[in-house]
């Protein structure tokens, strides 16, 4: 099932000043996977969003991810609550 996620993941990466190659390396994902997240072809799992938030320094990405209904199972970042996305401890 294809879901549209807009460009929140791309925007966050660009705010951090990273290329797709640099971001993919930090996130330990392929450049193709990152590109697919950024064009809305696939939705990243919560643990990837956590890693994006940490790597990009973008707290708002977690809120946007949730706002768009992309929550998987209510868990993320070492099995913690989704509201602790990125390890910020909200």
C-alpha cells in the first residue's frame, strides 16, 4: 500500500544540511530507501524516524510523522513510547 507522506523527511534532511548520501550513511539505510521515503513511495519505520530526528536535530519531524498518521505500533526508539521519538523524552 503506497502512502503519501509529503516531503517532511526531505525537508528535515535539508534543514540539517545533509546530502542524501550523507544522511543514508548516518541512518544506516541505502540511498534508494531514503529517496523512497522522501518521495512518499514508502513510509519509514518509527526507529528510522527516531534516527532521523537525532541525526538531523529536528524534533518537529516526530510530530509531523505522527500527524500524518505514520505511526506503526506505538513503539519506537528501543521499544519506548512513540512520544519519546528521537530520545528527547517528551
